[in-house]
């Protein structure tokens, strides 16, 4: 069992260096700031920031915690559907947007190392409950941690472990969509 943990930890360390621009993307984040504060200063999470504000999640992610945010990048939102994003940002769709965003948030601070340990205990899978109430299952695909929901939607963690004063951010490559959206 210890061998597997060591193996997965090494994979985790490799995963944080997948992109040559990895260090640059999280270098603008200050671990003394909140999730919201760092999202505001991030160059790669502008769409997420607009969505968090439109859904009135600023207070929660700005102060309380700890939380783990699986943060879709701007590119992930582009791939999701620009028309759908624009629609969800409208004030009349605030509850739908909030449901979508809270589907990406887990109560507690779960670093990549914590996720990998949980996967070791769970025979290669770890289940996390989002603050929206649904489950995300973490598993490995090659050297990547992949999150999958009950509907078969999945996202890969492309940047791990941006420490925040009230949690941790992991950047993911796609928007995980609740079944009802």
C-alpha cells in the first residue's frame, strides 16, 4: 500500500508540471488571499470570476472555508459553450448558475496528495460530495487525476494545489455540468 501512495504522490508532482506554463498560471496567486481574491487576480479564471459574482458566491469563497474549488479555466468555459455561459450569467438564471458552480466546490481542503491518499484507500477511486450535494469520483487516467460525476461528465486536473487562505484551487480542463442543466 505504501508503494502505491509513493507512486501516486510522484504522479501528482509530475501532474503539477504538465504544462510549461503551469508555474506561471498559479504564480499570480497569493496563499494569504482567499479563493475569491486569487480568482480576481488570476489571468486564467476570468470567466469563473464573472460567474462567481453573478451567482453571489463572493461572500462564501471570499471569507469562509476551507473549500476545494475545481476551477474550470477560461478555455474550459470556451469549450463548454459560450452561448450557454452568456445565458447562465443573466440574472434570471442565477440559481442554475449557482448550481453549476457549487458542483465544482467541495467542503474541506483537499490537495492533490490528499486526493491520491483517498484513492489509495478506495482501491483507485475516491468520492467527494460537492456543496451542491452531488458526488464527484476521482480516479487516475495515466498520470492524470480525473473527476467524474454520476452523469458521466468528467474533467482532468491540469493544475493542482494553488493554496489559498480558505482552501485550495485545482484548475480543471472542462466544466462539469449537473444533469439538469
